[in-house]
């Protein structure tokens, strides 16, 4: 797994490195050399343009320019001011050194001059703005970014594409779209989510010092990005010695007269993820339509009110069914009412592994007055509990205003508020977004995010069904619950990719994802188990 650090923690690692004898000047040299090395590895890069800003990100660029010049490349550095006029001591010194080494400098070019220069470039190094960037991009960098994005040069961004917040992943109006980002010391959350996913290109981490790994871990990384090999312990069992019950039984409680589909999709996804036996319990007036869609899955009708929503009387039947299940999912299509809140509350009080999604989460928000971290006893239990909120649901659960969870960084903070208040190892918050985080009290795990095709109605219901299915199949196993949840997200993401290949990237519907869950999990498992085998290539 690769550690992900908040920007403030990256700065602390920088300070810790200087305490261990690696000066900032040395770090800047190593950063510039790391960027130059990546350029050299692209091959045939004779003409290099370095767009340098005024701070240390620019300093990295001047070091890279000198290193590439030493390798025989034609290097032109574009700077807003003369090298001698750079305000920071370090950037000024490395700039002067690069000039002495023969790098050409173009100061304050017009748009046309810059376009002409970039037209001759094989590669452009983006060193305008790094982690010190804030607000909207000011001149001249807004214009430089436009020229760079319009050019045909390969673009390598140093530390972070200029214009992207490395913390939030939100891009300013002007933001470099890179082919590659060479980031210093550790991954940062903003590179992995939201606009960051579209503008970073391939990400390479340059550790800069042998002490870095240790110092990064000392800073308690805000998250860990998984590699496929990390999932080995999370793989679902594949043995011939099974019958339909030993393969795990899942109870899905969801649906309403108005929204029968969500629960149907969750039940199907649970079956496709490998549970041997799935049951759907749904309000009586949704049961007939559900049964018509679910040939292999029994549907149990439950007491409902005049709106076709569960009443509190449903609790007894639901709890009896839950007792016989290896895992329960509650929420998809449920709606929020006194009755549905009573059912969610009863399930939380049981000793059965539980996944709470969608309206189940909205019931939970209502049961806790929109302040779940203040009522940890409601979710404290001995059996596993996985809650799967998207950003809006997560904001509601922790009492933030609408839009109050707007980045991966916010997702991680809000999820931590919940798991730390709970304090137990049974709870995982799967915070869904353009990057999804699986957060337990132990750690936060980031699975590889899926394609935009997954952002479609019902996709979350499918994930929830898959999650309950995986937990049912691993109920006896001692596996890190955040890792198991991340594995399920990874299979869901890959299913989205397969569905997009089959249907077209904008045409995927949730049922297309369900259709390929089985082949997606086979493929992910093969990659995990045999990373170097034919399936892993
Ligand atoms: N982490 C490490 O170990 C190392 C990182 N290095 C590199 O250093 C940068 C961070 O350097 P820093 O000097 O803190 O900041 P930047 O270079 O990113 O940016 C500061 C300059 O940018 C100006 N700025 C800020 N916002 C804007 C904007 N919206 N529009 C235009 N200009 C902006 C800022 O001007 P102010 O007037 O706001 O002060 C500064 O001039 C990190 O990313 C790495 O690349 C080191 O090499 C050492 C190792
Ligand atoms: K940059």
C-alpha cells in the first residue's frame, strides 16, 4: 500500500528530513533531478521547455533544467522575472546556477512567443505552482497554462499540476493537464480524486531520501492507496466443498411501493458476488414486482403503511430472517419513516453483520439527530457494520450542511469523526465519491477508483449488495474489514469498466454492472493471485 499524506503532513516530513541532516536545498536538488530523470526516461526529448514559477516549485524546475542541459538537451526556462530577481534565496541560487550551465531563459514572454516556443518542445516541465498554490491562478500563469494545454508537447508536472489543489483535488479555472506528475515525498489526496483524476496523468512518487518512508509513516498517513497484491487476504473463498448455505446467505431489506428497483438490484448484485442464498424482504405492495424480477431469489412481503413503506410491525419478521442470515443489507429504496427507522434500529441492535446504505443511512441520520458521532452507542455492536454513504449522506450523518463534504479530504475527515467516536474495530465507513475511502479505526484504505460510468442511478445499490455478499462469505475469516470493503469497491470499479466496454462509456446502467460482477471478480482475483501471470499483464 502507498501512503497518502495531507499537505501539512508533507511539510512536517520536510522539516523532519532537515532535522536528520537533509537540507531543503538538498531536497530541491533531488526533486529537480527526479523530475529530470523522468523526462529522460521518456526517450528522444531533445527540446525541453521548463515553465518556472516564483517559489520552490519553480526552484525544482531550474534544477531539472540544469540536469537536462548536462545531458545534452536544448533547455529553455520560461520565467516571470530575471533569475537574479527571484525573491526566494533558494530558487534564485538554483536559477543562477542553471543559467551558468547554459540553460536559455525567456523572461515574461508574450502569448505568441510562448506558443512559438512550445511548438518546438518535445516535453514541457510544469513547475509554475506547487503545494504553495492557493486561490485562482493569477497572471501570467493563467495564460501560460492555456498555452501549455494547447501545445503538442508532452507535459510533466512537478509535484502537482499547476492550478490543482493537491489537498482537495479541485482545479482552478486554469489548470495544467499533465501526461505525468512527479510528486515529491508521498501521494497527496488531491492527486487521487475529483479533478486530480483527470489532470495528473501517470503519477510517480519521488521519495527524495532514504529516511522518507519511515518519516512518512511517522506522520500517520491520512490514507493508504492499495495495490492489487494487498488484497490477497481479502479474496473470497473458492473451494469445492460448499453448499448454497455455506457460501453465505444474505438478507436484503429494502424497497417501497414507490422504489422497488433499488432493493431488486441490491439482491441481484449480492447473488452475482457469490452468496449462495439471497432473500429479499420488501413491503407487501413491492413484493410482486420484485418476485417477477427475481426468479432465483425468494421475496418475503412485509407489513406496510398506506404509502407502501415498511411499518414498525415489520421488525419481528425482519429480525427472524436476519437471525438465519450470514449478513444483512438494509436501506436501498426503503424511504425514511417511523417504521423504517424502527427496522434499521432493530437490525443495528442484532448480532449479525450489517451493511447500511441509502435510506438506511438517512434513517440513521434521523435516529441520531444528524449527529452520529455524538451517539456512538447506536452503532456500537459486536458484529461487523459497514455503512456506505456518498458525500451528501455523509454530510447528513455528521451534521455538516449540504455540500459540506466536497472532497476526498472531507470524506476522510467525516468518516474518521464517525469511526473514532465509535472506537470499535467492527465499523467501516465506505465514503463514496470520485475516489472512495474505506475507513476503520485502524486505517483508511483507498481502492483504485472506477470509471465515470459508475456514476449512474442504482450503482450504489449494486455496491451495497456486493458488500453484504462479500461479508457473508468472509464472516468466519479474520480479515481487515476496511481491506475487505476496499476489495469489493475494486471489483465494483472493474465491473464498471467492463460494463463501459460492453455498453459504451455513457450508456452504462446499474443492471449492466450487475451482469459483469462475476467476471469482474474472477479477473480481479486472478490479478491479485497471479500478478505476473497471463491474467495480470
Ligand atoms: N515537499 C518537499 O519536500 C519539497 C518540495 N519542494 C517543492 O516546493 C514546492 C512548494 O514550494 P512553495 O515555495 O511553498 O510554493 P510554490 O512554489 O508551490 O508556490 C509559491 C509561489 O506561488 C505563488 N502563488 C501562490 N498562489 C498563486 C496563484 N493563485 N497565482 C499565482 N501565483 C501564486 C506564490 O506567490 P504569493 O504572492 O502567493 O506568495 C509564490 O510565489 C512543492 O510543491 C515542491 O515542488 C522543494 O523542492 C523541496 C522539497
Ligand atoms: K507544478
